[in-house]
């Protein structure tokens, strides 16, 4: 099982740094079932793992995890993502003008590069309420219905 291999690798890494508890070292990861674990068992797992994570930077954890086959990934802030070496090397970010704001905003280009389809971001995100009338008409409201709902303060 992939999870068992990953968790075993994490515990081995923790053990090399003197941070694996007897509970973690003796757990049968091949038969471990997250859905049947007790609160006490979860505490015996999460507390030492949490302490291990706190000891390392996100970069150290990611690099160590990749090297050891541990399935973890970073929780990145927007600043982290905007400064990410890999994303910037791929020219992942794109500025799109927002005339109503008088500035441009950084957007991701595409989630996947494809020779078959253009998956890029082509225009700005809609403003709040920008497409409401189209949506109201799409659900069958007439222009009179929409006007009445607006007058009544419903929309």
C-alpha cells in the first residue's frame, strides 16, 4: 500500500533524527487503517509528527519527502507561490488588466500545457454581480421579473 510505504519512510526519517517514538516504530503500517484509529492512537501519531514538522522548514520537509518517497506537500501562501522557482521557470504567472481597478492583477496562466487545447487564463475574473442578469435569464426570469425583484430589494 502506498500510504503504508510513505508513512514507514516518514517514521524512518524521524528515527534517523531521533524523533520517532516507540509507538510509531512499532506500529504495523502495512495494516494501519486511519478509519479505525482511536483518539489516543491518533494523538500518539500526530504529536511526534507535528513536532518533527515544526523542527523543519517547509523547503526542508518537501526536499526530504521527495528524496525519501514520503507523500507530503507544502501548504503555500500566495507569496510562496508567486516566488516559487519552478512556477516562475515555467512562466506560470500572467498579468491581466483590470481597467475598473486601474491596475493589472497576476493570474495563473494554465494548469496544464497542452498541444491539443488552450487551457490558459484569457480574461479577468468577473466582478461581483457582473453576470447576474445573464444568470437570472438563464433560469427563466423575464426582464420584468428581474426588475421587480430588484425593486423589492430581493436581488
